[in-house]
C-alpha cells in the first residue's frame, strides 16, 4: 500500500520554529543583560567623578554639580523598614488566618480582597495617600505617636503628615499582598503529619502554629518578607506623592524625606547636565543592584523551602 | 507548666488578634474603593471622556487623549511582548535543556523584581536618547518589557501541565513540531495563558513610573508613535499633585476610570479559566 | 476456556515452523538495537523481525523494555529528554536511524496508539480524525470528509459518532476514545501500526471491541502490540516476542511460544511462575 495522500512538505517549518523561539528566549535574556550594561555605562561619569564618596555624601546640589546619594539611600531604607515593620505582622496574621485559623467560608472572599489590594495601581495609592492617608496621619497618627513616644527624637518635630511615616505606611499596605500570599502558600505546605503530631500531644491551635508551622516555614516566610522588601525599595509613584521629596536626612519620621526611586522620578527629566543625569543613573544602578540581590536571596530561600517541603512529603 | 485555662485563653486571644490583623488589612482597601468611587463618580462627566485637558488653571476639560493614549500604549506593549513571552516560554519547555531553561526562568523572575522606574530609565537611554524625542513606542517598549516575565512564566507553567502523551499523539501522526505546538499544545492551554497574560496586562495598564521619561505625557491630541503621548496614570499623577481643585477632582475621575479598566481586565481574565478541559 | 478459544481460532500460520517463517515478507526488522535513558541502558541489542500483515505481540514483565522497544520503531523514544538509541531499525529497505531520514514521513508510515486514549481535547471528533491530514497541509474538504468517514468505518466507530462529528472528542467513553485514536492513526494511511498496551485503561467490553478491531486490521496493516496481558497476546497475535530485562529472550509463532517455548524463562513467565 503506497501513500497516495498529497501531503505538503515544508522542510524548514520545524527548524525555523525552533530557532525563532530560541532567538526570542535569548532576546529576553539579552535585553536584561543590556539593561544592566546600559545603566552601568550611563553612570560612568558619576562613578568616575565621585567614586565611593557618592554613597556617603549628603550633598545633592545640581547648581554646583556636587552629588551624593546618602539622603536617598537613607530614605529608601528607612521607609522600607517602616513598611516591613508594619506589614510583616499584618501579613503573617492574614496568612495564618487564611490558612489555619479562619472559618472556611471567610477564606476565599478574604483572599480575593487581599488580591484586589495587589491589583490597585501605584498612582491610585498615591492619590489616596495625598488626600486621605496624609491628613489622617497628620491629625491622628502623628499626635498619638508624639504623645506616647515623644521622648524619642524619631517622634519629635512638626507634624506635616507628608513625610517618611506616611511613605512607610503606604508601602506597607502595598507589600502586604506579596508577603501574605507567599506566606500562605508556605503554610499550606507544612505537612499535615507534623500538624497532627502537635495536636496529638494536646497542643492548642495557636501552640501548633507557634511550635510547628512558624519554625517549619521559617525560610519560606523569610523569603516572602525579603521579596516584599524588594518591592518596597523599588516602589516609586505612591512614595513620591506622599514623602515630601526633600533631600535631607532628618531623624524625625514626621519630616519630609526622599528615596532613590522618587528622586529619579522627580528630577530625571530636568537633569540638564550630563553629570546630573549620570548621578541619577547611578542611583538607578544602585537600586537595581540592591533589588537584584534581594530578589535572588529571596528566591533562593523560597526555593530551598519548597525543596524541603517536597522532601518531607515524599 | 501553664494551666489549661490559660492556654485556651491564649489560643482565643491569638485567634482574635489574627482576625483583627486581617480586618486591619482590609480597611485601606475599603477606604481606597470608597474614595475612588464616591469622589470619582461625583467628578466624572461626559466632558471627561470627550474633551482634551484645558490650559493650566482653567477649569473644565477632560482626559480623552489620556484614555486613548493608555489604550494605545498598552495595545502596542501587548503587540510585542505577548508573542515574545509566549514563544520564549515555548522554547523553555519544548526545546531547551534543563540548564538553559532555568537560566531563562531565572532571568524572568529577576526581571519581574526590577523596579519599574529602572525600566523607565532603561527605555529612556535605549530609545528616547538615540531618537531625541519622548515617544509612544518607547513607552510601549517599557510597558512590554515589564509584561514579558508574566507572560513567559505563565506560558511555561501552563505548557508544563500539558500531558506528554498529547504531544506524542500528535507527533505520531506525522504532524510537525511547529503545528503540534501551535494547534495541540498551545490551543489546549490557551485559557490559562490568557488568564495570566490579562492579569499582567492589568498591571502594566496602571503603571506610571516607566512612562515618566518615555511616553512623557502630552496635553494635546496625539497618536503619533514618535511623539510624546498622554497616558491615564501619568495624567492622574500630574493632576493629583497639582494645586488646582478642579484638576484634583479630575484626578479622582481618572482614578475611577483606571481602576475600572484594571478590574474589568482582572475579571475577564478570571472568566477565561472557567473553560476547563479535562486531560485523561 | 481460554485455551479452547486459542485452539479453535488457531490458524495455519501459528503452527508454522521457524524455517517457513523465513519465507514470509519481513516488514520491519531491528539489528542490535540498543536504547538508553541517560546512562541507563533499557535495551541490550535487540534483533527482531516483524512480518508483513501479521500481528506481533510483545510480552514481558513491566520494566522489561517492551514499550521502549516499540517506541524505537517510530523514533518516539528519543523524544524523551536524555534518551538515545544505537543499532538499526529498518522499514522495508529504509534505515530509520539514518541521518537524513524524514521523521515526519516515518511517523506517517508507522502509526501509534497509546496506553491511555489521548484524543486532542480542544478538537472535535471530526478534527481529531483528520488532524494528521489537516495539520499537514491538506485542505480539500471532500477529501477530508471521505478520509474521516473511511477511517471511522475502519475503526468501527462510524455508526456511534456519525451524528455528532462536531462534538468534542472528550465527550466519548474511554473505549470510544481509544477507537477514535485508532481512526486518527488510520487516517494518514500508515503501513505499520504500533499499539502500546492499548487496552490497559479500558473495561472488558471495550477491550473486546478494540481486540476485534486489531484482528480485522491485520488484513491491511502490519501490527505490533505491546501487552502485559498474556491471554490478549494469545488471542490476537500471530507472533510473540518475550522480553526480559531489556533482552529479547524468545521470539516465534504465538502458538509455539504459548505451548512449547524453547526457553525455560519463557515457560516460567507464560505459566505464571514468575512476575
């Protein structure tokens, strides 16, 4: 029996398909490498001019062309730390409530709402921040903190509302979905046998969480927190809109500040001289390196946790 | 040893505390929605959709150009990023060895963690500087670059779910690798890929930072690919930080429109997965 | 009972002596075929002949390499990451492992039916059957219609599905799905059809139907069937090869293998003293 079907032969179809998908995959890889390269290349004038001094100098003066990034680094780190401080307990609470403590009927709707939080665009957080959060912080939060902890310089000074504290609060809201969703996944991977073991020796649900789930999921939760920290460090719009954009290092959390991303957002299109632009590029490069390092660390932690969870299951 | 009663009380208190945390998290969400909806609805009108912005300080006008601009920017971003993401994802699962696949996967994961402002600066250096002009295409490039990791990883995860026997079934019929991938593998996982992609699109539609130095914004009507173009998030940003009450009012209206766009995309994406196929 | 069936259905072929077998037309044969998964060798040099228009059964305990063997016959084995082959496989005079061989053409001449029914979930029954034609560039509507009807008729499925050709292939029962997959393989007009434990996921009634079908296909096609079910091998095959630990222990007429095998291991396996 011979093959009498008039098949069409397109010999180049498969080789072309394979090579074009390969090309596009490497294209994505290449673009990412190019990103690091370009940022590096464009920051060269600033790196050559200021060296390491760039990261320790607090002067930021476009007129005299003297640039130091310390106020921005300080602002980025402090605002992110505030965010982590608020977001971690809240996210863990949400994650535990969603995976272990809450009644079944509430879990899905609650989870949906938390996911919505992640879908809101940054600029809308900023808008809400300016007109709702900042007045609230000025009227209630800052007076309260000043009354309770006013003995410490962190909580002294004029209360503008606009400033480091508001930036930290808004960041915390924005990173809660990241931390809580990964933590929830981590908690759901705690082997049932371990949990049952704790119940079998008479532990209450909370004791089981404290003695089994939290220690078991530690590396995964830590990864989630670092991933959240990465988000907070790089967040731009909402922070820019509420932090006040003043390149000073003030001890008080009530005072306006500036972050690495917000200074780029504010000044990049006005950077007329090449050194000015290069300095902003270098801040971008530093931000890139920082977030890359944190992301890689976080992913390694989460991966190692998944590896462990798979191991105990099998 | 703590007494039984104390341990039970502790359990109750901690459960209550976690519940309180969950509620505390929801409060900002409710507040944001309440304000965007009430302030947005009272500020929005027909002019908002049909008029261009008025000169500084003059009341009235709308964001017609920004709405069209956002639609154009997002469509162009999808146009280049979705094919690149899907085909790169296909390469990872169908052709690449484990080493190369994890390299690409790692690249995509790292890419998704890069701050959007850095992507904006990159697009500026790569496209705006050589072309000597802010432009629609540079904005679309930046947004697309942010979309790629989502599309790529979704495609990878979805294609991995396609049973090997389905591929073998097609190849055993003498169907080419290309046709097998397109008509059998991808068409089977399409709903999942659409869901993931639309969620990514919803995210980039609201992005502002990558557009600051690329699309830049434009107060007049333009759909020219090589000129600055208005975008809804940019316009909201500019109006929100302005001292004029009428502009702030329009910022809320813009926020309402933007949030609707984002949520419609999210809801549509979820409904795409409702169509489920069972593999056997 | 089982033995009775074999006795009554026994054909002249099954009692043939090995020397007479040599005169039959050989459709495919392998020479020193070795298959690897990474560094693990699954087949240790198989020499085997597959006779034209006959059904050849491959039996053996699980893990003996029988599936790997038939997956080498249409070069599906090397699709698994890290897998490779050595040795030779011939279809008529064609060396299938030659460098410039057209894989697509090979797979059209050598169809395959898998362990579990695997209809394409997004395609209709009609499109499932003509997928191999349509996706290889054939657009002529009447040609496709004819091919679909012909293939479904040959697969004894036409009567059951002719009124719902545009329904999803997944809407059929397991046994129907498997016959759909057979129809799909028939549509590209293969010369050889490989069955990889085609009934292992089916109920007894569906199994009966598929076996009947395979029996009728022998007229026009060369059949190779892997099975772990010895009764099935005895019922439908003319020749049987017994595999153990990646080697072909014994090959011969089914009748001989099942009644008077040369090797003690074969007899142990057949009589159930093993595995």
